[in-house]
C-alpha cells in the first residue's frame, strides 16, 4: 500500500512539474525569444545553415530567434546543453549525425546524454550527400577504376577526413567495407586542410561535403567520381551515385535536424515541426540548399526519430566491424 502511495505521489509530482509548461504551450511563443543551440563553432556549415533557418523561423513565429554556439567534443558539449535545458520550447537545438548517431557508439564514456530519453526529435532538416573526389594525379576516372587500383596495392590508397568519426571518415570506411578494400585513413583537424592536401596531391581521395567540394570541382582541381546519395545531384548531373557505380545500396549523408529537451510539450513540438516544414518549402530556402548540394528533408517528429534510430544502427555496425576508435 505504501508503495502504491509513493507511485501515485510520484506521478502527481511529475504532472505538477509539467503543468507550467503545458499551460505555456497554449500561447507559445507569446513573443518571447527562442534560442537555438548549435553544437559546432560559428561560421561552419551547420552554423550558417541554422542561422538562415533561424531568420525564417523568427518571421513565421513572429518572435526573436537567437543562435548560440556550444562547440566541442564532436558536438557532445552542445547537445548535452540542449538536453539539460528547460523543456519550455524556448531552448531548442540542432541534432546532428555525430552527436546523435555516431558518438554514443564511438565515444560512449564522453556522451553525457541519452538520445532516446533526454531529447525529443522535432524535424529532420537536411541530408547532405558527400562527393567522392580523387586528386588529379590518381589514374582513375570512375569508381570501378579506383577499386581496381586500390586492390592492386592494398593500403596504398589514402583517404582524408576532418577527423575520426565524422561523415568524411565514416563514408570512406563504408566505401572500403562495401568494395572490399584496404584503404589508409589520414585524419586532419578539419575538412579544409584535408581538402587542401587532396588538391595538392598529398592524399588520394576524400568524401567531401558538396558546399566544400563544388568550388574545387568547378575549378578542375579535383576529379569527382561519384556521389553518396540515392540520386544524382542536380549540380553534378553527369556524376553517378555510388549505387550506380557498382555498390548497390550505398548511401551516406551528413545530416542535421532540430531537437528539443525531453519534456517539451507535444503541442510546442508540433508547432515547431509545422513551422520548419513551412520554411523548407520556401523557394529561397530550396535554392540555398540546392546551391550547396544539400537535400531538404522535412517530415514528422516520428519520421526523424526513426531516421535517428536507423542511422545509429547503421554506423554502430560499421564502427564495430571496422574497429574504429578515437584513441
């Protein structure tokens, strides 16, 4: 009987604790400012994309939207800040590939939040395909030739990345696994120095984000062999997908969405979801995505939750099978 009383009291306490947030949901945001936490440094791709969307969100919700950068530990620090924020709808953040679906497996001791219980998915904003580029000295002009070259001298072909566990790195490891190759990973402290060394011929290949790779491709400083998306990119119609190039089912993206602290009222989550879905349909937003090779996502919070789960399983399997470690 005492146990039943305690359980009933605990449930009542939880309801009382959530009551203020439920009441606020009715007139949210009510002109109060909304903060979006970005778990990466200012000026980077994730930051600039969210700032653009934040400006549109301010118009739709008729309030002020402030972007705050909390970089460090591969996105862990900023994501943890989102998770422990007050669940009242006035603090949300970006949920990205690494902190949501990679780091829990890659660096579990460093991840101080539980993706399933501490965060609420709001919407998947974007899936950004990567472009497989080789330097101009590599004697391969398609994926089949690159695979043949790599198999002749196992371990000789090098691929660069922005660091262990990022989309550049994982895409390279996925390519190596699916093609049955022994490639040598060369991690850098950021994508820019890796891209510079690719153009200079110091590394052989690299999976690059579209916004970073397109200028080099257009200047004929690297050669694109394939893209990691399910469909070809409108900006590179002559560059096949990896699936078309002999690796069926190959897909890899650097993605980001919007998440909120667990306990955020569902009414607010739904309002945010609808606002972002509306924003993603604006012609000027679509144009900005297209120009950087990004693919607009959208959908429901449930869609995003399922996507996070599938990505987590996919990359966990690769991390374990390829014995990837941050040490």
